[in-house]
C-alpha cells in the first residue's frame, strides 16, 4: 500500500513538472518565437555582409582590416536578438540596459568613418530586431548606394601625397620649377636645412599615372625622393 501511494505521488509530481515545464516554454515563446529569431538572424547576416562589402569597396586607407569588416557583420547579428528580447519583455529590457551600462569599450577608432560604419551596423540591428525588415532593407540599400557614389566622385579627384626630397642646396630651384610644371596643386609642409644638405616635404595632388619620383631623381643634386600617401586623404 505504501509503495503504491509513493508511486502515485511520484507520477503526479512528474506530471506536474512536465506541465510546468511546458508552460515555461510556452511563456518563453509566446512573444518571441524561434522562427522570428531565425528570420531576423538570416536577414541580419545578409545586411551585415552588404555593409562589410561596402566597407571593403569604399575603403581608401593604407592597410585594410578584414577583421573590422567581420566585426561590422557581427554587430548587426548581435544587436538583432538583443533588440528582439528588449521588445518582447519590458522587465528584461530594464535589466539589460543596466547590465550594458557597466560595459566599457577601450578600442581606439583611428578613422572617423569606422565609427560611422559601426553606427550603421548597430542601426541595422535595431531595425531588424524591431522586425522592420522592409525598412532595414531600404535603409541599407540607400546608404550603400550613397557611399558608393561618394567614393566614385572622390576617386575622380587627384589623390594627395607627401613628397619628401633630400637634396643639395643648389638643386632646390630645379625641384621647384619641376613641381610648377608637373603639379597644379602643391603646398610646402616643411623644409630642413643642414650642413650635409636639405630636406623638403611638399603635399602634392597627383593622378595615379604620374611618375613624379623618377622625374625628381633625374635632377642633379637630388639624393633620394619618397612619395607617401597622405594620411588625411587616404583615410588610414
């Protein structure tokens, strides 16, 4: 009799646990279903890849970072489910805001455009998390088109470089005349004169086909010439 009673109690407790467990899962997926999460992450992956592609095509720095492009895609994917959770539960949103407020990011951003790309990825994640899929696609396509157009217009202008020349004093006049003939836009940045010679740094704007270094080296009295991409224009 005792065993039958214990067995009945155990079965009833298991049934109660199963019922409470099923109620728990039903309450979890009442507002946020797995299907919605998969749709948001799928579209977020496509949007993140498009942002990374635009970043690669529009990048004009010296060293392209594939890890930063991957970070842009990950920002979109991570922000999407976070906004979905915040949208579905007010209490969870308050706790999540409090938890995120104590996070401190120490990564230095060298180019202001990188910050703009990060905000772009976060904005796409917010739109996708709010289930505004059509709005997100319109925004990402419009911004991509604008950035590609701005990059194309910028490429038509001459690129900025720094020309560093080491020479003897008597060769300065020939260097100046050469720059006047071949370079329309130029600006003297620095000039250093020592007992062993002189050094001059000039900011010049050139087309990619111009070979200014060879022309400068052909001048008598020039020891060496270096042409460096201007950091402010290259976006490095």
